[in-house]
C-alpha cells in the first residue's frame, strides 16, 4: 500500500510529490495525460518568483524530472473509480486497468477549459476551433485568428498569436478585460490586434474548415467576423465527477477545502485549481501541494 496517492501531475500534484518523498513517504502519482498540467501550454511564465521568462514547457519538464529523481512512481491512467476510508485504506482504479491502494490521497486533478456549447463546436474542433493557442497557433501563421475570452488566458493567448498571425481579434462579453493590466497593456501594444468588446460568439460557420463566426453585441446586434481560427478561452471548469462520492464538492464541482487542503473525508486532501479558492495561480498551486503533502505525510506515517 502506497503512503500517498496523488491524482494529477500538474504543479500542485508534482509539488506534493516532492514534499511527500522528502518526508520519506512512498508516492504513486496518477496522470491522465502528459505530466506538467496546464502550465505546459504557457509560452512564458512571468509571475513565478525568481523564474521570469521561463517557458511553461521548460518549467513543467524540470518539475517532472525533479519528482522522477526523488523516486515517485508514475501511473499514466485516468481514475475511473475511487473509494475507501482512512481506517481501511483507499483504493483506486484507472480506465486502462491500473490499480492502487493508498493510506492517504491528494486530489490534484486541475481544471479543463470551458466549451462554448454552440452548434458546430465539436465539428470544427481541430478544424479552426482550438482551446490551446500554444498547441495550435502555428497552424495559423500569417492568417487571421480570433480569441474568445477576457481573462488572463485569453489575453496571453491573443498576445502569443499576435506574433504569429497577420490579424488577431479578441472578443470579450464585457467592455473591460478581467485579465491583469500588465497583460492587457502588452496585448494592446500590438498594431495587428483589434478588440471586439461587449460581444459574444453566438454561431460558428464553415465548410470543411471554420470560415467565420457570428458575434452578438450586448444590445442584440449580430455581425459576422471572418476568421481562420477561433481560440476559446472563456474560463476553466473542474473535472471532479469521479470524486463526488468520496469528498464534498461545491455547486460548481470544486472540491471543498480551505488553505489546510483538508477535504470532508479524513485522509483525503486536495491541492491546486480543483479546490475551492480565490486565487488560481502557479504559486498557489505549489503552495497547496506543499500543505497537502505535509499533512498527508504526517498522517500516513502515524498509521
Ligand atoms: P477566467 O479568469 O475565469 O476568465 C474567463 C473569461 O471568460 C472571463 O473574462 C469571463 O468573462 C469569460 N467568460 C466566462 N464564461 C463565459 C461565457 N459563457 N461566455 C463568454 N465569456 C465567458 O479564466 P482564465 O483566463 O482561463 O484564467 C483561469 C485562472 O488562471 C485565473 O485565476 C487566472 O488568473 C489564472 N491564470 C493566470 C495567468 C497568469 O497569471 N499569467 C495566466 C493564465 C491564467 P467575465 O470577465 O465577464 O467574467
């Protein structure tokens, strides 16, 4: 039985692994995709202490290597079932058949991007519609791209695309961006960027590929925006359905916990973006990983 099972190998999960391994605990980390989490798609991290300008990919790789060197066991599978208790131990199984028993669990499953819910969204996904500018931006070199959203992700995506594309539109439902001022100022310094504020994307058009989208203004007027690509960055949603019988989730699906990262189930901790919190940043994900792992390590050692 492993001392600490960690679900998710993003910043929160990998930081938890560092602390748990350094506390001498055995650690098994489940990851459904590639290690590194969301930050892997960030071109440049400018707000992590002492690491200005490092790419998300480089950061994530270093973190992954650090955890591998510390001797944590990685299992690449998506948890499909989890249960148990602190008294009897926890068990989990993956979609590809991986199994694990653990004394304590740290949920660090992160979040995924919210979809628009429009007709044609799935059909044109990968044919003009994308949820990752750093993954797919290069396909639109010299072309026109639109970004939908007004938060840090959307503004960073649009800035990244402004260096690649001939023209970039940023569409946001309000007349003021939610993103940090420094990021907005940088974006607006590009001459090939045009804002489409107080508008939402209301329809998607294309033939084999996306050709345009309909924008609807707050006062109900429609306009067609011709574009080769639409990058959707309208926020994040948790993917915690599998944990709903194990721990308390809030109405939006986040695992309920405070700064101590303790969930409603003794022995189960939560770290990073998937928990209820105000500030979802790399640095707070790392802080959660440490808090959860220190508690899980102490507890598993006492059993
Ligand atoms: P976010 O901050 O939640 O912003 C989502 C944006 O999408 C908001 O502008 C929101 O509009 C809009 N939106 C939400 N639902 C919508 C809908 N149904 N239709 C149209 N627009 C919709 O999400 P995010 O930008 O992905 O960032 C997530 C978290 O990661 C945040 O805490 C952010 O600070 C953090 N992050 C930080 C950095 C960084 O520090 N460099 C980079 C990326 C992300 P309203 O503004 O009107 O609500």
